[in-house]
C-alpha cells in the first residue's frame, strides 16, 4: 500500500468525490421534486422555464461529476493494485534468479509458477476492495448525516436496514464459504480425473476401462453437483432477501415519510431524497460483501509470497573479484568434499579426486551414488557442505557461478533449450559467426537435421516451434557448451537419448580436440572405453580408478559393466 | 478481477481455437441454444413452468415504483394525507414483496437444479463419447484440447449457468417490465428515456469490444511473462552455469513491465465502461424531469408518475449494465458449449459389433492374420500400404523399423485401437471387427511404451488388468512373473502409491506394472511396444525375465527398439515406409544383406564391448 502513494491518493480523491456526489445527487433530486416536479405538474404554469432548465442542468451536472469520479476512483485503484502486482512480480523473479539451488529442489515448478502468477493475483485482489471500502465508509457517513439533517427517523431506518443487509451478507458469505470451497476442490478433482483419463487414453483403451473411467468421473461430478446445489440452495435462500431488503426499506420510508409529511415535519421531496439514497446505497454495501469473500484466499496467497521473498539469496562473490580470480589452468581438485542434503543425508562423503588438464575421465557409479552431485558442485551450482573444490588452484566458492562459467561448460542430464531459435540457444548472449556455428553443429553431428528444419539454424524450437527429439536436443546442448570453447567440459549422461552410432562419433570428435579436459558421466561401455581414466563412485566416495580393463577386476565395477552391456539398447 | 476463465484453464500449449468462435458468429447464439437443447433432455424438462415463475419474480421488482406513484398521486388530497390508504397500499406492497421473495427462492432453486443436471449430463456424455473415439482422434497434441471440453468448457458453462444465464432471464424480463410500466404512465416520457439510452448500446458495445481486445492482448502478455518465468525455473541450471543470469533478469523485467503497461491500457476500459452507463442513466433522469415538467401536463403526467419514472429509469440502467457485463461470459460459455456439441457430433470410427454380428474368439494363443491392410489417419497420408501377415498361434514376432515406418500403427490395429482403412485383421480366424469389446479386453492385450499409470497404488494399477481381479489374483500374477522381490522392495509393497502418471516409479518399474497387468488378463495375443528410453540396468534384467514368463504360451508381437528382442523372436518383420520389406527368422535376416543386416551390424558394433 505504502509503496505507491500517488495511485492511492488518486483513488481516495476519486472515492471521496464519488461519495459526496452520490449524496449530493439525492439532495438535488429531492429539491427538484419539491420545487419543480410537484408544483410544475400539480399546479401547471407555476414553475418558470428558467427554473426547469436549472433543475435539469443541476441533475445532469451532479450526475456527470458522479460518473467521472467513479472513473477516477476505478482507474487509480486499479493502478495501485497493478503497480503492487508489478513490484511483487519483480521481487519474486529476482528471488528466483538469486535463490540457492535447494530452494528449487524443495518446490515443484508448478508451485514456483503459481507464486509468480496466481498467488500475486490473489494477494492483490484484496487491494481494490480495501480501497473501495474506504469509499463506502465515507459514503455511509455522509449518507447518514444527510438523512439526520432531513429527519432522525430516516437515519434510524438506514441504521437498522444497512447493518442488517451487511450482517445477512456476512452470514450468507460465511455459510457459502465451505460448500463453495468444497465445490472448488471438486472442480480440481474432476479436472484431474478427466485429464488423467484422457492423457492415459491409450492405456484406458488397451485395458478396456472406458466404462470404469466414465463411472469414476461420474462419481466425482455427482459430488461436485451436490456441492454446487448446496451453494445454489444458499444463494436461492439469501439472494432474493438481499435483493428485496432495500425495496422493503424504501416502502418503510414511504410509510414513515407520508406520516411525517402529514405532520409537516418533512417535505415530499425529502422523502424522495431518502428513497433515492436507499436505492443507490444498497449496491456498494452489497458489492463490498462480495469483494471481501476473496479475503481469506488473499491472505494465504500473501503468506506464500512472503515465504518466497524471505528466502536468503545464495552467496555470490563480487563479480569483478571473481573474474580477476579466474585461473589459466583447469586442474580440478576435490579435497575431502562432503555434500549433504538439508535433511542430513550425505551424498558425498569426504570425497577426493583430481583431474589433470587435458585428461578424459569417465565417472561411473550406480544410480544415486552421487555422480550428478559432483557435477553440480563442480559447476558452482551449489556450495559444498565441507571440504574444498578448486579449479586451477582457485576455490570454486571464490569464483562463484559466474567465474566458474568462464571455465566449465556442463551439459546436464536434463537438456534445457529456450523457446527461441537454434542460433540463439547456442550463442546465448554472444555473437557467433556462421562458420563457428556450423563447426560446432558438425562436431555434434547436428548439421544434417538442423539444415533440414524449415529455417535451418534460425528455426524456432520448443513450445511454439518445432519439436525436437530427445537425442537432437541433447546434441544441441553439447553444441552450446562447445561454442564457449570451454577448457573443461562436463557431460552428465548428456548423450543418453542419442543413437549409439552418433554418440560414438560425437565423443570421438570431442576427444580429438587435445588439451580440452573432459569429465563424462557415462552408462554406455562404448563411452567409458574412450576415457583415459575411469573413476568408480560408490556410496559417495571414489573406491577405484584406472582404465576400463584394469577396473574389470574390481567386483563392484564388473557387475555394473555387465549390467550396462546387457541394457544397452 | 479474477482472470480465471477458460483461457487460463487451458494452459500453455493448447491452441485457443479461434475458429470455433467464428463458427458461432456464423451460426448465432440461437442455433447453439437449439443444438444444446437437443443434446440435453434435462434442459427441456419443466421449462415452461420455470419461465412462468421467472415472470413473477421480475414482476415483484416493479412493486416499489408502482407504489411510490400511487402514494404520491393518491395519498395527498389538497393539504391532507389519506394515511389509511397509504398504509393499505404500502402494506399490500410489503406483503407482495415478501411473497415474491418466496417465489424467487423456488424459482432460483429450480433453475440451479436444472442447470446442474444439464451440466452433469453434458459432461458425462461428452467424456464417454471422447473415450469411444478411436485413438486416431487422441493424438498427444490434442489431449489438452479434449480435456478442456469436459473441464474448462463445462466450467465456463457452469459459471454462466450460475450468474450469466440467470442474469439474462431476470434482467431481460425486468427491462421489458419496466418499459411496459413506463409506457402505461406516459409513452412520451418512455420515448424520451429510450432515445437518451439509444446511443448507450453502440457505445457500450464498442467499448466492450475494445475492452475484450485489450484483455485479449493482456492475456497474451501474461502468457509471455509466465513463459519467461517458466523458462527461468526450468532452465535454471543452464542459466546459472552459462552466466546468463543478468540477461534473463533483463528479459524478465522487460516482460513484467510490458504486462504492467498492458494492464494499464486495459484499466482505461475497466474504469470507463461502468460509469458511462451511469452517466447515460443520469442524463435520462435529467431529460425525463425536464420534458416531464415542461410538457407533462399536456401529456397527462402526474407528479407521482414523474417521480416514479425517476426510479424506473434507475431500474432500467442496472439490468442493462449487468447484461453488458455478462456479455463476455456469455460468449465464452456459448463458444464452449458449441465446442462440446461438436465433440458429441464427432463420429465414432471404431464401432462395436451389434449383438448379432459378434463372434467369439478361440481360447488360448491366437493366430494373427492381416489381409491387405492399409491405414491412414483422418485426412492424412497413408501410413500402411497393403500389409499381409500370417502369424502362427503361440509364435513370437518382432516388428522392427525406423521411426515413422508404420510399425507402431500396425501394432495399434492388432489391438483395434483403430480400424484399417481397408483390408482386415483376423485373430484366431475371426475378423477383429466382429469381436466383442469384452472378448477383446480379455484376449488381446497391448502394453504401450509410455508406461502410463493411474495415480493410485501399484496394486490398484495392476488390478485394472482384469475386471473383478482379487488381491490374491494380483499376488499370483506378480509371482508368476517372478516379481515378488521387486514388489516387496517397494516402500509399501502393492500399497505403494505411484504418483501422477506413475512418476514416483522409474520408467522400468512402470513397465513392470504394465506387464503384471497383462499377465492378470491372461491374453491370447500380447502386443508389446518397447520403450525407447533408457531403463536402469538392474530393472532391465528384471524386466527381461518378466517378459519371458509373460510371453509363455501366447502369441507375442513386439515392436522392438532393441535388437536383442529380435534375436530371441521366431520371426522378424522389417517395416520400411509403411511396407514389410523383409521377414523371416533373425538368423536368416542377419546375413541376408538387406536393411536388417545393416541395422543389426551397427547395433552390434556399438553395444558389445570387446571384453565379452
């Protein structure tokens, strides 16, 4: 709220003008009734033409100002809410960029997206009603004051009627909350069943489960219908009452008014004024009730946003210092490196290893032995729990992710490509010549399929563009790494979906470049055999190293090698 | 303010299908209604009674201005007040109002009941119809769109039924009622009111169009923002290890700013539309007062009528505004309805045989014959050309070929997931088209490669293999495939939940579940579509052994991605561009000098290590 004072000031100004003109309009209508309408029609000729014009102009003018004030109020209130949304959104994405890796591991992508979209939407949905509430308070105060001036009994009717309306509204909102929430949950469930069933349509068909699936959806939909009927029932009970209550109030006013007119306490115009006010006032009061239905949802969303904004950014060394520390050599040293998950499970246990510049090393180990953790640590994606990793003698922690990026190009298990052109995906933010692009595409045996795409390297891939196969995506990811001309390349199972023949060709190409250090996490014997040295990783430690043939004597390694051999497609 | 409408529910990747909207524009709301009525018997039941009661509801809303007029005109005679008359009039009006509350409650409940019955019926009928459509209609690209038919489209209709539809009914009746009362008081003043309001309709329409367009662009902007955020989150490792953080930050800030700017563009309409109608209303009040006082005596207008008119004008503006606001919702709902109706009209290609045409399948392993089978997907090129196959009962057959060679389509036809465009498939001598769904379910089992599981327990997923299977049947099937130790190794055994699509299990484990499921059915023909993705080595061995057990005593057709499967088969069928180009035992084909020999040689060279 405090962050965007101008928008809120504009909103409050508009709101106050609105409240004033609403009450002003009813007073004008009342006076016009007394001074123009009644004498003009009951006693023809008694009202001068000029007076009629004044009355018309007055009604139109006050009405016009009322309409304009609504525009001002709505615009600035909207602006305030949108500015707040923007501020939150920027803060959240900044936090996404700077949070430590563990932050992501504990949340699903869906959740992260919801924070940046649905949660912000929900949290800010409270802002406009709040601003509107301020307006309504001013309006009610002015309205009651104007009625008090006319006659205290009129004010009394208002003070009885509008709180009743508000309370009934509140009771209705409360009562409807639970079934409405259940209905909402059921909508999710029904959608989930439909989605699962149609996504798995092949399995449904092969199992002949069509009827069972319809039955499953039918049960959930029936439940949804019941909840909706419960909501509908409440609405059926309350809606007509809430709608008719102001009318009843007007009838009471009429009765009271005529009696007071008879006693000479008020004029007919004043009764009309009060009745007009009732006719206008019920809408804001009711709208307010509906708007505050969103309140609990909004508070929950706000908590979630605060949860994200409360995350400490990961430690990043000063970029200038990090850049000046980037070493020439890429000799890798792991000294007693331990890495444990937040829950204490140790993935790497005082592991030490070293890789000399120019060496090709294969990392072999069973699923869960910690191979990918080694890759992530070496790439500067997360800090070690204890121990030290250095590249060319410089601590990775001092280099930071940006410094490490100068030396190491990792190609990770899950390939990620932006929904952009192939060229943009490969080059990222640097300028790349066509020759250079072709060179790396050739190295990863991708030139052929890239040229066959409609626009060659300029083809947009991904969600809105061409869909590539897993193997093709992996090859592009390797090309992206090669384009950096990295001193150290890390391939984490990066060719798993590539055809074995093509894979062998790519690895041969990578090896051919002497002086490049290569660390490969591999599952295929053909890949492993290419390495100068094989490291066997078991339970978070290196338990054996040597050439493939040498290691075949180690029982754990021999078993893995046999499994790889049989599993190779 | 909530942006939760059809477009959001659809989610990324689903086409918004602008064509459907154009269709309706051509067809008109009435024809949607007519088709919709025809498709939903629930909608026709008791319609006239509901309509009659709705009239009385709207009538109830006219009581107040009528009484005001009566009291102002008749309640005062000279200077005196006829209080008795006023009490009778106001009291009577109070009673009528209360009565109209009760009627409204009943009407409302009826309308909600009808609406919910219609929605339920429509959703279930559409869902059942979607499942009846052949697999050719269920391409992966369309899954989201088809799901939207029974989810977001029905929900759009539900939202409409709860707010929009009732608003249409009640408000349009109210508008007509108000105009009738006005006309009875004074047709001249009615004319004045209507003339002042006349420009409102085109102005409102124009502004709403612009507003819709602005919100449409806004939705695109929101989509763009979310697209970049999603990329940032998905690609976080690449973003960081390739030093792209600041570049991405720049992009994120840019799209967020551009979303904000579009929001403020939409804000213009948001703040303009509603007050504009109010201004027209006030103009009408001013015009009515002016002309009423000036000419009213000549027109025979009383002061009470003129005051009542002021109230009536207000009662005209509110429903017009409400209708304007529901216009957008109405369009979305009608578009959704239209799309649902189109689904219901989609012809079912794989029709089940009628009772008289059903022929039983023989028991045990089934011989497979394909006679001159051709296949093309609706409106596409032919995928299979004249396939002739004759497979002995109990034999094992491997189908190999490159992606797009037609091998998977061939397997689909054997399971009758689609029918051949021409030619026929015979199982155990019976045309597949005369086999009942139940027989097919029992005797023909395809194990698809994607290993999709339902989000429930392992045990339940297996049980889906055969209707009425008991716990011990499931355990027996597990034991028969030698998977006892695998199951006991799961956290909760058969009670382990598999997660969405089976995501808590590995690819290989999902396939194991699919195999046990098939074992439970005890089919005479087993069709296996091998997974292309890598399976971890330990599971792979378990899988191979389970497959061996499963294949015993059955005819097996495997769409093979690994040639070790072909090595073990009795016969190999080599597919190339929709034709079988080579067939015979592995040992013969491997040295025949054709496509298969080439495939086999390159596979061998890359997988066998020198040490073995």
